[in-house]
C-alpha cells in the first residue's frame, strides 16, 4: 500500500467517524450560506459547480440552493462512464434532488439531457487539506485535470475541521485550492497558482 493509499484510508475513516458524530439537527445548519470571504472570490455572473456529496463528505447542497436563489446558474459533475473526463451539466433546480440520477461512482448527477456548461467556481470535495490550500482527493484526478485545463476556475474546498492535516504528499499534477471552508473557519484566500 502506498503512502497516499494509506493516508486516504485513514482520512476516509476520520471523516466518516466525524460526520457520524454530528447530529442530524446540527448537520442541517451547516454550510448554508458561503462566508463573505468566499463570496468575494465569486464573480457576479459566475456559474457555480458543486458536487453531490457521498456519505461522509461535507455537503455543498446548501450553497447550491443559496447561489441559485442569488441568481447564479448551478452545475454538477457529470460522467457517462467510469474513467471518462468530468463534465459539468446544469442543475435546473438545486431545491429539488428528485431529478438527479446515479453517476458511475455512486454520487448523483443531472440526467443526460441536461445542458453542458463551463463553470467559473468549483466547490471541490476532498479527503484531506492543509492550511496552505493543498488537497488530497479520492485519487481519480478529475478535479486536477479540470483545473489544469481551466486555471481560471476558482477552486474552493469544503471540509470538516478534522480533515486538516499538517502536510500532504504532493505531485506535480496536484492543483491547490483558492480556499477551504470548514464549519468553523475559512482558510485562504490563497494566491492563484
């Protein structure tokens, strides 16, 4: 097992235990409105990319609703098959998840007929992050490839406080975040790299 694999396994365990310890009532109050420091990074007419959380992940669904109500278009990642390049499709109504369908990885995504869109801001899932804005993802490299191809996108991580680590094994293809939001703090903004 590589160091990254072992670290991912440990961070998945830590994240799952933490998320399970939060009462449903408290969880419903978290991540509803982006902090002002985050809103300062979002262009006026930005298309906002969020993700549909899998168990344990900090949920951006409250942010999706907030941005939609503020007049932004909201999009979710979309995959036809495992290993395909990540695309984003418009999520017409972030107030209603009933129109979403399962993606090849177990998350939810818009249906095939939803419009493709280029996003300006990406709320990015993660397993671990540093106070300097580096992240460790699931290992598929989807967000790193997206950010390498479109460096103008503002990438923002969403995490539980327990996901903060002192350092991460970094590789040349890893793309840092502009900031990370936890229930208690905003780390950033970091310079665009």
